[in-house]
């Protein structure tokens, strides 16, 4: 009896999670995402700042959530990172989104002032540390020496790819 109850609960939560993710993706704003680094070579201890530029290239206003109420909970909402070591072709990330480590739930009231409305042609620019967006495979939460390919996805818009080197 206990096993059946647990299975039913897990199935319910799994369906709820999939449905919520589907709804989020269906309601994604139509924006283009471009990323830029301050340089293409970093020392191993350097912070890696990423400039993210969201642009509304549609013909209608786009309302969307980007910033979160607490900056300590990682980067912007609905983002994930792809970071691949060019030589090994392996991911350099343990988690593609640092928010997986948080347990914060926001109410509609907390989020009401966090929405942006971009008119056609308007852009929103923000800077984030790579290490605030994702978690690397190293215990030091940094990157090994090497060359990496970086891409960020916001909701269902993927950015340009960037190549950079850690020395």
C-alpha cells in the first residue's frame, strides 16, 4: 500500500512539473539573446563577466520576467548555460543553472514589479558572472585551463556561441 501511494505522489508531482515547464515555454517572450565577454582570454582565477542583451525584434510588445527578487539565488529567471571544453568535447558544468541549488519559491506579489515590457526594437542589458549562472564540475567552482565554447539560453531563445580561453 505504501509503495502505491508513493508512486502515485511521484507521478502527480512529475506531471505537475512537466505541465508547469510546458506552460512556461509556451509563454516565452519573442526576444533575441546576444552575449558578450569583456575579453577572450582569462587567467584561471579571473571572474568571467557575461553581458546579456535581450532584444524585442517582434512587432508587438513583449512582457517577461528576467530579474529575480533576490540576486543571491543565481542569475536571471529561465536561463541555462552550455559550456563545453573544446579539446575534450565534454561539459564543464555540474549544473547548467545555479538555481537548481536554491529552494526559493516566489509569490505573484513578489514578482509583480519584476516584469519588463519591451516595445518592438527595445533591448534590456544585464551583466552576470558565469559562476552566478552555472556550477562548474570543479569543487573550486572555477574552470580548468583550456578553451571553452559558451552559449546561454533564455526561455526558448539561444544566444550566439562564444569561444574563450582560460590560462
